[in-house]
């Protein structure tokens, strides 16, 4: 029997929806929302976003009752291991209360749960950004009481890792990989035995700078910057995650535009983009050390992977470490469909979220 899956992936300004028959995508569409909606608190956007999803189903001539399962992008939850989780009341409480943070992805799970409430359809999430499989050493900082946390592009990193493993007829758990997701934020993960044992926190100021994020910044310099510009803690947090990197230096987050400016002779743009490439390469080198130099493959992915300038620049630094594969863009929708499909095939793979513990 074939499985019909609805996939929901909410961004801050868009609602991306797809329909899958088993693992084949039948239809995918991204809906952009006007400024008035996206400025509203997320929970107040619920009815409009849900109507958008239902409109997509009507466009596909599919009723909600025909669905076998709904798969949503995971939101900000407590740290959990990778896998596919049932959206239960404990998860829903954490998403609605924003206990671990406020992000558009929280609403993905809330919308998916509406299909459970209204139609009795199972709803799940897969590999949310809070997947935490860090080894003990990776969690330490030099300050007692301050621990490194795992926030990264878990969904796409694990998806491309599995895709690469399949392409060479290997099991993901048998490979040692370095996966680099390059989007608005950039995360570099060391994958060993199917777990991401070390990765930079791609949201809160860690690792390389990116199109929109500051990356690692010296503490004393950051404190001076805060004081000199009379900034609040909230303003610093916003800058670190949404107004850093290329935006801070160039006022541009689109790497394609930056490369065009370089081609037109803009030396400052070249210096900044080359610095971002340098920092990505340095992060890859660090992950190679974590894997003790035993790297089966380096995988570059995410929206920035479309840039030959960036890809070639990174390769110049890291080609000696191991072979490089590029997966253009991201596989988030496919990964969400895969997670749902896998637990329909084998319910033993389904995991259950518990507030405050594994």
C-alpha cells in the first residue's frame, strides 16, 4: 500500500508545503506572506498559515482524510537525539509556550497537530535543529557552568549524509563524514557512526561567519562593541543571528550579488567573502582533527553551494583532507518525507518526546 504524506516546512516569511507518494514528490509549493502577517506573533499566524496548507491540498485535489501522515519541520525544543518523533502533548506544550525559543519552525509542528486534532492523522517531526549528539568533550567551554549547545541544520545535514552513503552502497553509520551546510547560517558537523559528535552552534555566535550571522567573536571585542553602540542584550542577540556576517560588512546577504560585485572589481567584497571562505575551511579542518584525520568524505550543501566561487575557494584549502561532494541546495522536504515514511514502514523507529528528559 502506498503512503501519502503531507510535508509542512514554515519559514519566517514563507510556508513551504509538499505532497509525497511514498518517497516521490508529487507537488511542492512555497507561499510567500505579506509583511502584516509575518510581523504578528507566530501563534496569531496559525489560522492563516493553516488555511494556506489546506489551500495547497485543494490545489492538489486531495482531501485531508486521504493523508496517511503529516510530517513537519521540527521547532525549538529541548535537546534530543536525531530521529522521527510523534507530535504529542508534551512537545506541543513546549512549542506553544516557546519554552526553548521562538522560531517559525515551532508553528510547523503546531499546524501539523491540527491534522491530528481535526482528522485523527498521525503527525511527526524529524531531526529538528536542536538535535544533540555531541560527544562529552564537545560540550565543554573554558567557563564552568557554561556549556556548548547543539543548534544546527540537522535535518539537511543528516539527509545529505544518508544520500551520500546510499550513493556508494554504504551504511551512514559506517562512515566518517564532515558535512557543511551553507545557508543564511553555516554549520559544520563531524559525523561518526551515524551521529553528529561535534558541530558549531549555527545560531548563537559560533563557528564561521555566514551571510547573516556573526560566527565566533572575541568576548572583549563584543563587549566593547555593545558598549560603544549602546546596544541592549536583545539587540546583540538579534545582530548575532540576523544582521551579522556579509550583511554587517557589506549590507548584502546574497552571495551571488557579492560575487558579481567582486567580478566588477570590488576589492572589499572580495576580502570579506574570502574571509568567510577561510573561516569555513578552518572549521572543516577542526572537524577533521575531531575525526583524527579519518574522513571518508566532505559534503558541501545548502543554498551557498550554488556559488562556484565559494566552493572552489573552500576546496583550495581542504582538498588534502579528503574527497569532496557537493549537493546543491537542501533536501529538507525529502528528509521530512523520508522520516514519515520510515516510521509508517516500521513503527519501532518512532520516538516519543518527553519534556525535560530523553
